C-alpha cells in the first residue's frame, strides 16, 4: 500500500513540475505536446527579410488571387468583355454567371452561349455527358432520383420530375445557382463544371423533364424547349 501512496506522490510532483501551479507565470514559452498550428512562421510588416531576393518581408498577393474579404473586380464587365465560358468563375454579376437579373431569377439560356439550331444538339449532348458523370449517381440517368447512391442508404434525393422542379415553379437561374453553389444536402459543382457545362447540364435536365412528359428526345421540336434568349422570371 505504501508503494501506491509513493507512486501517487511522485505523479503529483511530476504534474506540478511540468504544468506548474495555477496562476504562476514563466518567462519561457510553455511546452506544447500538440501545438495544433498555434505558432506559425510569420514576418513583421515593413521589416527587411533575407529570405526573399528583394529583401522585403511584406509580399504582394500572388497574381490571379483575391484576398479573403475582398470583392472580385468588375473591370471585365466595365470594358465590355465577356467572362470565359470555359472557366469556373467570372468577374461580373451577369445572368450568365449568376442566373439573376438583379434581384430576380432568370429563365432561359444566356445569349452569350451563342446557341443556334446548328449547335444546340452538340450542346445538349455535352450536357448529357456532364450530367451522367456528376449528377446521375444521385438523381439517376432519367432524373427520377433513383441513382445508385440511393441504394447505398442515402435518402431524400430530389426527383427532378416533381412539380416543384418544373420550369414554371423552379426558374432556370435558380437551378443554375443550385448547380454552382449547392443546395441542401447537395454539394457545389462550381469547381467541377465550367460555366458553359453548368448551363448545358441545366438544358439536359429540362430535356429529361420534357421527355418524362412524353416528348421524344429526337423530336425535331425539341430545340424549341431550350430557349436561346433569357427572360426575367420569379422574384426571390
């Protein structure tokens, strides 16, 4: 028994020796077993540094990056340039990039896509390809919400043929925003699908909804289901 008390006393002494008495102060930094990135290498502003070739510790932001808390510049919009359709982000608040006309969701495909009767088929096939890669696993190839992930135990997957997702109830711009930023349990795909591909997936989804109503996908009139110019639609 005395050995147990001796061991207990040694443990108390060890804890006090390592941790110190509550309220005591030390000149040396504490011993951190798991620092968890509390102490990071840094530089003092406006001081020289021998690490960089120009001798300056303060650095300019990396070209092409935007600091947190800063808005993207509107220079491309002011100069009349269009954002890249094959990029993942744009530098303006146009309908093409946001799905909005001011405070309203829009309906239809942006005119910047340049869709014509000659290229609409290729555009839809591209949408089908991207949809099958990124969307069908959850929503199913037909859009009925019966993708393979549902049988892995994931429920509450949207059936895109429900009335609430039809064009008259769910504006195209709102749909595009959901693809870009995610919605509910669905993650964002703005970093996986380019701007053009997001609109192509939207167009293919609308086509799936129409074929569910009995319109064949190879019907010549199918082109009319994908309008080439947008209109403003419902408010938020």
